[in-house]
């Protein structure tokens, strides 16, 4: 027996040796045995992809979709289209001259306010409704 | 993660682990299938708070291996006399390594395979085998110590490691 056979491998040597042992690959029929059919390509799986959505959010989204579809199906009120066009209209320009004419007026009854004087004494007289004729 | 995605991600690792521990590809195929069937049948048993899906699958695979080992103890128990007594006579390093690992006690074997070949961390191995990290370290240390002795004659055998 050679002397090195008594020795121990170093950690590195052991790691290198251990890497020499390769296990066989798993056979492809394993998938078929478990899932019956081969896996569809990604673009086909995209059609059956599901995303978990919380129930409240799903309800709100459904409601929004229903409302938008309902509003889309409703007959629309015809809209009044206001179209603004500028039209040039020929205007006959006339000159209007306004003049104020003051007419002198005389008092109709010959009453002149300048002749009035304030009363010296007030003598109020009470007249009853029954004596109104008197 | 969907079960099909889990299968695509981990089936090779599970198969590899079972194959290295049982040393039988046909048995590894059956047990890998059973492992994923268990996940298909009861996906709710997996609790992400207790560990990753990877360690969960390895733990199922390990239990299946142990069950199989108990069922067929007489026929599958490694017989050291069957192993190559003079490993240097074999130029196949791969089979020499396999034989040396097969000769290890089962608990050391699985710890070594999970660490060395499946790349699991010590904590993950502890989860898979249901023990503490210290015990895993101890098993690994003893396994590697024994392999360093057993495989010493192969230090210079083969083209990769030089010639005799």
C-alpha cells in the first residue's frame, strides 16, 4: 500500500472528487405522468392566465363596466351645434344731430311763488267725520 | 406559485436528491412523482410561513425515501462487502464517489447530498430533516471526514486529477 493511501483528502480535493459524481437527468415522462398533457407554450397559456383580484375590487370593476355599457347603449340626445360665422353687413351710416331746445313757459293761472309769505300763526281746526259737511 | 411552475422549478432537484440517496433512477422517478402528487392532492398543506416550497418538497421526498427504505430494508440496505474493496482498481471516479457516499450512514448521506449537490443552506437542511443546525453540521462533518479517508486513494486517479 502506498503511503498516500493513508492520507486524507483536503477539503478542496474532496469537493473536486464529489463533483465527479453526476446523477442522471429526470426523464421527460415525469411531467406527462403528473399533468397528462404537455405544457402549452407561453402564448397559449396567456389565454388561460388568471389573476387573483380581491372581491370588493372585482365588484367595483364589474359595476363600472356595467354602467359604462349601459350608458353606451342609451340613445344619445342630439346635440345642438352652435356654429359661429362672421358676416359683414353693409351699414348705411347716418349722422344724427341731437339738439335741445328750451321753450320758455309762463304760469298758467298767473300764480307767482315769489309772492308767498310764511304764516304767523297756525290755527289747526279739527273736523270730525260727521261734521265733514259743515 | 402554481403546481406546474413548482414542478418545472424543482422536479430536477428532487429527482437528483432521491436518485443520489437511493442510487436508483427508476425509484427516484417513482418517488419524485409521488412527491409532486402529494403536492397536487393537498396543496394547502404547504405553509409558506414554515419554510420555502423547495424545503417542503425535499422534506416530502425524504419521507418517501425513508418509507421506501423501511419497506425494503433487507434488499436495499447497503452491503459494504459489495462495494469495491480496492477503489483504485476502478477508473470510474464517479462510481467510486457514489459507492463511498452509499457506504455512509443514511442520515449523513442525505445531509451531504442536500448540502453538496442540491446547494441547500444548513438551516434549510435542518428544516428538511427535522432537526437543528448543530446536528446537521455534525452529520456533514462526519460524512466529509469519512469521505476524505475513503476517497484518498483517488487523489491522483484519472485524467482530471493527474495520473498515477
